[in-house]
């Protein structure tokens, strides 16, 4: 018998001792104090702005106006939206009167790949929730808002309801029941796409949008 076989035999013969699962909920309860929506909003905003994202406090009534202001300031004349969603249709209704064209994601990517990759400067999606501790957006892509909407356009604009900001990643998973099912891609976004070379030169937009803009909805924003 080789030395390897003897070692493996000893490991296999060793008794398996029962080990209790860690009490994760108890740990978080003891180490994370409860926060108000306003406190979580402030912490989320501080973290994601530190990562070079732009955040604008808006209301449910005013976000289309702020969306138009942001697009106009950046001289963006086209926006990719999801017409099958309430927010997407609302953006279409408001922006169509202001000279900004709204392009709907309504066909297979193979049928309009050239336009998607070369003629779409910005997109609008909605966040399922966010994590205050790390300044992270949680996106839940579906048939209306596929993954490419948050990956390809150079400018990504995200709607986030302040009431959907969780304290921690653990809180987000448990409160939303992630164990019951996940989409093909559950996205965690903590700022614009960035990378650094061996000289530690930071560059934005290397693997996705170079600009991330959050429209934070709610009085607590």
C-alpha cells in the first residue's frame, strides 16, 4: 500500500462527528442593529456613490422628469426600455414628448445585435432591492428586462424604491425568499464597471456600463 493509500484509508476510517449548523440569524441579530429606511438609504447612498455611481433622490411622481434631466444633461438622445413594464411604459409616455427616442427590448438579440451594441447609449431598468452595507443593487432579470439591458449600454439608469433597501446581504436573501428560487442571472451591482491594469490605473467601462445612475424613490431618499 502506498503512502497516499494509507493516508486516505486513515481519513476514511476516522469517525464522522456530528456538527451543528451555525446559527446565522442569531449572529446577524447580535451584530447588526435595526435601521430605519432613512438610515439604510443614507448608508446605501454613501457606499454606492463612493464607488462612483450617481444617485438622485426622487419621488414616484418626479422620477420621469429627473430621468429626462439626466439624459438631457448627458446629451443622450436614445434610451433602451422595457415596454412591458409599468416604469418602461411611463418612460416612453414622458420622453416621447421631449425628443428622446425610447427603444423597446421587444425581439431576440440575434435580430438587432448590431443596433444594441453600437446604437444604444443608455438603458433603464428597475432594481428588485438593494443592500445598504455594501451599496449594492439587486437586479432580477426576466423576459421583460434581460441581462443585456444592464450589461451592454454605456450608461445604466436604475430605479430603486428606498423601502426595498435591506441592511445586509443575508437580510436580502431571507426577507425575499431566495431559497425558494432564483432567476438564471441574479445580479449584484455595486458601481460602474471598472478594472485596473498592473500599473493600478483604474478604468471604467471595461466589462459593462461606464456610468451607473440610481434614481432613489421615496421620502427617505
